[in-house]
């Protein structure tokens, strides 16, 4: 098996007809973490959405293990776990139901109970697993969304402000989970304002003139 | 479990948690329909003649009422991104959303219609054909409505725009749905009308999922 590697060459994106960034290049190998920083509106979210092929990019190539991801978008989508601005949780469903539904939508089938429990425990959510998501606090929902990412077992994590609304212990849990993901050879990109203290993290400042 | 089945299961589970949402739509259908006999008075002949038209229009408005939220909640809570990122064709996911919508609106409306038809003095044949036209025609409403809901995603005052988009497209279904009942009651036989109604449903089935998927991708950008 070839080691995972993400490479972005000369990427340019527009948002609302206005260029956001251009000539952006990234190269990441397995086990690497890239923190995307930059002011509000500098294009961190746009870059993450472009990487997930949710937004078309104007120029440049995104490749995985040397192959353009646009050639096989479905295989590419299967490799990534997405955490957007919104948590992607249904308020009427319980946390467990949300997680099970998300896994099934990924085509992965119903997750086994021990795996689900372990993922919930990583973010200390086991006691809240049967509560409807709408009754949870913003930080608890964010943790729930992170459990979904962890559960997906994807190689590449794209996280938009993962530490949003998280308290101290939850940030610590996020750090531990990320570190474990990288230790297994995974890759993660996170748009973030707060330092996550990941060992060996690289930093890309977008929009720096 | 395929994405299609998973999505239907999720949406139905959500509806079960909020039975009121479905209840409001069905209650609207009943109220809107019953206003006509009350307003027009006991003119049995007249009522029987307009029954199919009134029931079809009320079913169309009731379906519209619930369509606005079809994709908006997914859009707002971020689950639309998860759908866009799911493996497998987005067209199938779009079809799943419309199917779930039909199961909780089109299907119960069709089954409720004959009970309401009685209050208009429709005869036995008329009631059977009416139920049948709604069963065949209401999937078209869910599919075309789903397209409208996807196209108006993110638009301010999407509800009014949705009605403007969807109502003209539903006119053929409405015409042949009511036409079938009239033809059956007058003894001409409704099979031609029903065949055209089914053809319209198949046409919607064969085209709208692609259009909905394209509109959802656009909204996701």
C-alpha cells in the first residue's frame, strides 16, 4: 500500500466572483497536520471546501498519491472526513442516532456498538448519547460532530474550526484524538484560530500579503 | 445498507419524532377541503362535480406546505454537506428525500381523500378512481416539489418562490388527475387519463432527480 500523500499545486479559488486566493501549494504526507490560519474571510473555509470538491476551484490540481482527485471524485470523497462550520447533527435525533445515520450515509453500514462507545468515550459523550442533539449545548454538539469524524476512519480529516465552542478538557480530547489519528499515518487539515498544540504541526497562513 | 435506504430511514425517523409536522399538513388538507361543502351549501350535483378538482388542489397546496422544509433543514444544520460527500450518486439521495416526503404526505393524503370525497357526494366509482389518481399522481408532486425546494435553497422568501415554480409544473398532473375522476363518473372510463398520469409520474421520476442533484450541488458551493 502506498503511503497517503496530499499535494495541492497552484490552487486558485473564487468566492462570489471575487478571487480569494491563488497560487496556493500544499504538500502533506501521512502523519502530518496542517493548521490553516488567517484573518476572517481570508479563504480558509473556501480552501477546505475546494479540497473536498464541494466548491469548484478555478485553477490548480489537487492530487492524492500523485493522482488528480477529480478523476475519481467518489473514491476521493470516501477518503475524507468533513467537519464544517455547522455540526451536521439532526436536532430531533439522539447523538447515537445521528452518528449511526452519518455512518450509513457514508455507505459504511451500522457501526458496531463497542466502536461507537469508544468514539463517544474519546470525547466524554457517553452519558449524553441518548439525548436529542437539540438539547445539547454548542460545545457538546461540536464534540458530537468530532465523534462523527473519528468514527469515519477516514485517512484525511478536513476540519473547519474544530475547537469552536470547546472547553479546556474537550480541546485536550481533540488534541489527543488528532495526535492518535496522525500517529496512525492519517493526515489532517484544520482551519483554526486557537493553537491546537499538535506535535510537529505545520502552519499555513492564508491571505498573508 | 445503501445510501438510499439509509436516508429514507433517517428522514422517517425524524418525522416520527415530530408527528405534529405531518399532522399539520393532513389537518390543512382536511380543513381546506371541507370549507367547500360548507361554503357552497348542500348542492349535491355541483359538489360532486367539483369534488375531484377541489381535492386535487387541496392535496397540491398541502404538499407545497411541507415541501419548503425538505432541504432547508439539511442546508442549515450542515447535513447537506454530508449528503454531498456521501459515496454514490447524489441523484439517488435526492430521490430518497422525495420518496420520504411522499411517504409522509402523498400517501396519507391519497388514503384520506376518499373519506373527504364522501362529504362531496362522490359515488363509489368516483371515490375509487380519485384515490387511484392521487396514488399515481402524488409522487409527481413530491418530485417536482423537491426540485422547487432544491432550486429555492438559500433564497430569501423561498416559500413564495417555491409555489411560483412548482404550481405551473404541476398543472398537467392536476388536469389529468381531475379528468380521470370526471371521466369515471360520467361512465367513459378513466384508463386513458390514468395512463397519462402514470406517464407524467415516470417522466418526473426520470428527470427531476438529476435536476435536484444539480441544484443541491450548486447550493453547496
